[in-house]
């Protein structure tokens, strides 16, 4: 499987939750240069909400 971790060259949001008993993890890199990581379901939820509100397609390129 390919590495889906976002980079400056391939910005985006990646969320993983391998099993129900493990915490979710996420990483994000925006084309504006912002980046973030999170671990734990609540923190990942907050990162996704922030990404949707402030980064990615929210910039309107």
C-alpha cells in the first residue's frame, strides 16, 4: 500500500483508525504551508473540523 501521509508536494488530510480499540490518528498539510498532527478520537475530530473550516478547499484556491 502506498504511503498516504500528506506532504508539501501532495497536501491533504489523512485519518487512520486501524481498529475500534485503537485511537485514531491524523496528519494534515495544506498548500498554504500549515501542517498538523493529532492522536486520539477527540483530537482527530478537532483537526478534521479545523481543516474543513480553514484549509484545503476552504481556501478556494
